[in-house]
């Protein structure tokens, strides 16, 4: 009788152990399947990241199990896509066109008796872009368009009225663009006065600009802060 009881107890224990082993095997198998699926998803994400970097797109990096878990969670991906779709897109800023300009400072003057003119020769002070060139007494416009032109001259002449003219020459034709006149002080011991003028003009390609004083042998102050000539594109 006792032998039968011992046999039954042993049989029951064996069945329990086998059941536990079966449960553990199923759990281990399930974990292996999940691990293989996780590795497959991580490889797909890594391939997507590599493709994004090759195309110049911003990639991402999972440096922890929590981060990778979030990226692999479909609910997280879906909510992230919804947020991106609802987020307002920033308008692309248009690149501003770089304006060309020249700012010239006086170098010397040339007097022409037959024309009763004093013409200034210029040196480059500041410049930017293409389309404008300085050559001695003239500015050469190589790109047509609207331009803002400005000039100032400091006079030290005893003549009662002084001034200057900005002239455009194009294909043999000559056009007076701007004139500036200024009365000189009555005190001939210190005859100083400035004349400033500015304006907007359309200039064709090939236009030549010249600043001249309609008086031969005019007395001018050739200082960069007092006498200058400039132009910039609009």
C-alpha cells in the first residue's frame, strides 16, 4: 500500500515538473519571438536613418531602451505624425537680393578750360556686388535697373554760387540727371559750404556717370568725409 502511495506522489511530482518546464519553454519561445521582432524593427529604423542621412535629412538616434521603445511603439509614432500634421508650417523665407553699391572718395580734380569744367577723379571707398564699376572720372553701370544716386561736394571757392552736375552718357547721348547749387558765404576769408543732392533714376546697361563742377579751376576740399559720390541698386 505504501509503495502505491509513493508511486502516485512521484508521478504527481513528475507531472508538475513537466508542466512547469512546458510553461517555461513556451515563455522562453515567446520572448525569443518578441526579441527577433524587436531586432527586425531596430534594423528597419537604422536603415531608414541611414537613408535619411544620405539624403541630407535629419536622422535620430536611440541611446537607451526607453527611447527605442518609444520609437517602436505604434501609438507613439501615430501621435507624433498627427502632431506634425497639425503643427503650422513656417513659411520659407525668400533670400534677399544682394544690392550692389559703390561709395567713392575723391582722389584729384582735373580742370578743362575749353569746357569750363572741373571734373573729379574718384577712388574706391566701399563696394559690394557686381554691376557697378569705377574707372577714373566715371561710374560704369553694367546692369540696368533702378539706382539711388547721391553726391556731396565741399567748396572753398570765393565765387558767390557753386554747384555740381551728375551727367549720364549712353551711346553718344548726354543727359543731366541731377544738379546741386549752393550760395557761398559773403566772408571771403573763409569761403566754405557743402552741396548735397540725391535721387532715383533708371540706368541702362552701359551708362556712364560723371560728377563735374561747371567752373574751371574750382576750389574743392578733397576730403573723404566731406566730398563723396555714391550709387546703389534698388
